[in-house]
C-alpha cells in the first residue's frame, strides 16, 4: 500500500504508506559513550526531515542536564530537546523529554516529571523506587508524539552497553524495543579508538539489541576520509552492518551544548582584535543554563573568558555570574576560590557586573534555606552587591516572560548623549528561591509578565545607582538583540570607545546554524539509507501486528 506522500524535497526516496492505524516512523540515535555528538546529530536529522516536508519531533525519555529549556506553557525540559524542537520548527512540549534529572550534588538530582519538580532523589532510590513508573511515563509520552507526528527522532543517553544499568534501562535499548525503533550507533573518532568503541559496544549488547542497530555514524572526523576507508571496510565486514556516514567536524557551530560536560569554551584571547571587550563569565561547578552567554560569543567586538579561579580573573571590562542548580554550594565555591572578593572589588572600582538567576541571588546579602531545599546550609551571607535576600522553598517558578527593561544610553547613535531608552525583552524564569529587598534599591531591572498567566505585570531584578551592576531572574536576557547591544555599547563608551552598530540578530543566526548543520550532515550521511531503514522497520511493525 502506498500513500500520497511519495517523495519529499531532498529525500529522494519513495516512502512507505501508512493509514490511520499505522504508527509513525521512528529513528533512534544512540552512542558508544557520552558526548559523542548524539544531541547535535539528532538535531541535524530533525532539520533534514523537516526540510524534506515531514512533521517531525524529537524525543528523549530521560535526560540528565543542568541546561534546561522552558516550553511555551511554562514547563521545564532538557535544553537539547528544546533545541531539537526548534530545529523541527515546532513548539516544544514535555512529551519530548518527560523525565529530566537535574544534578544538585554529586549523589542527588532533582527529578522533574513533565516539566515540574517531583522530588530530589539519590541514584539508588531513583532506580529502585521510581524507575518503573518513569518508564511508563516515557512510553505514554512517546505514544502521544507518534500520534501527532510522522517521524520521531529519538535520542539515547550515554552508552547502551553500561552493564550495571542495562537491566532497568529506560533510555537506550529498552526504549528502542518499546518503540520498535531502528538504531543508529554514533561514535566520536576525535577521542580515538573508534573501531574498538563500536565493536566493543556491539559485543556487550544482547543479540536482539545488536540486531536493532542498523548502521554506524562516525562523528567529528578530521582529515582525508579515503585514509579511513580500509577501517570502514573492515568494520562493515566484521559486523555486517553499514557505515551510513562519516561526519567531518564542523567548526564553531553556534548551537547549544547538551550540558556543562559538553560545553567547550571558545579558543579566543581577550582583545585579540583591538577594541574588543573582555567579558569574564564565572564557570561554577553547578553552572546551569550557560546558554545565557551564547550571543556574546557571536559578537565581533566581544571576547568571553570562562574563569574558574582567581588567577584567571585578570582585569575584565565586565563580569557575568550565571545561573546555578545549587546556589549555596556555588556561592561557597566563589568564597573558596577567592573569586568573591575579586568580584566585589571589581564593582567597587566601577566595573560592570551582571548576575543572572542564581548569580543574581548570590549578589544579595543572604541566602536562606531553612528547609534545606538546595543544600545543607540554612543560611549563608552573599556578596552584598544589592540589598536583598533570597529564601528557598518547595515552589519552583518556570515561566516564559516578556516585558520591558531600561537601557543605559544612546545605543548605536554614537553622539555620546546620555539618553536612556527602554527595550522590549523576552526570556524565561526558572528558579526555586523567592527574593525580597532588605533596603531601598536604585532601580528594578525590568517590568515583566508571564506568558501563561492572567496576573498583572511585576517588577523584578535590581540595578545599582550607577547602572553598572545589574541582576535579573530572566534567562535569555542577552538574546534580546537591541538590549544586548545597548549594554555592550555603554561599556564601550565608558572606555572611551565608539559604539558599534547592532548587526547581530541572534535568532536569525541560530536558524542559519540549523541549516548549516543540516546541509553539512546531509552531504556526509546516506539520507536515502535512513529512509529505507525507517520504512523497513515500520513495514515490519505493521506486518507483525496483522
């Protein structure tokens, strides 16, 4: 049986038919290890299939990440699945990542179920008490996606060959079996041992799991692929499975990393191009939502340095204290490293300082945690940049917000006049603490309202009397192009430099990066073979159910 959907632009294949009872096509990307490029490869496939005219959605049953994404209805999922939904051109939902684990210490994680905190659990308790229920939640979420979309691109986690985890897996081979999904096994050649990683992974799988692997993708390749050809031929002969792609490393891809383990700081030197602002971002152990600084990495007149110790601090033009999953522990990290004093001294010298979410909380006078929600510390003194204190409770705010924030000066006009302007902003809030002022504050940072709420607008954040220190709960604040350029230009003017025209439209750049990624992967991957793999799997599933 065939359908009217015979051919898609760029797909170049005849697609198997489906009727109302047929399930959607699925394809799962698993890896030989963490950080082999599964998330980016899945995003590329999402974009390719969307370009070919399909209704496509991403799915990852269980994600562990500190880099989260707030859906349009105010729920929290892993950043990678939000990014992949953007690659598909669709709104993200919690069905795309129903279980999110956010590490709060070396042994515990906050368990987020369909976008809302469930409870904080250690690994043993999670596996013994909740994993079965989590698996059922994930299966139901996938079923709903398969009813709404024609293709679902599934992503695994870590490696499917973790012997100590396989018996209760809900994210790799057991998830593939539940979905009856064909699997692409991705490996990172950049770290070495790629053939051993692939063959060793297969050897540790059960026969039925091994049969589910339909091909290999070798990722992050550098060099002449013909020199690799003998190894590819050996691998195919050894395993009886095809290498469907060798993907060259793609430099300076401006798309979000999965988490802080995947994050790679750019190899740039401050002021290498003359009048370039030197901005320091504090890289704390529990740093979260580090995508807040991504737009700065794309600004030609900015160099961002990621600092973990006082010997790296130097004399920056501006400092950013970013978000944190455990604000108290990261505040202690600042004290242990001596970065707290350097930040305060930077402000006292008239330096520019920004705190976002957890970073904003640290810039207050005190953190209170009477019920030990985030840490074992009931109360800790903050950096006292602003007259405020934060108290942690059980409630978690997750909202997309929009509103207005006041700028600093002339922006790109270049006349030097100190005319303040306000800017439309949007972003998202995601935090446990509630902040109150303990004394008068010069200015709030912004006036915002929640996208999903009926309530009135509210003032949030704080700004110092001279405007050089500011803090906000709004993640994504620097993704607002006009606001970001106004801030950068007022720093430039404070140094006696001329303002720079605001040419970067970050949302457009991001769309261009999705297309660049898809074009790159399409050139080096046998997309026709992928369609064949999906069609064969779907036809087998339909035949088996008759």
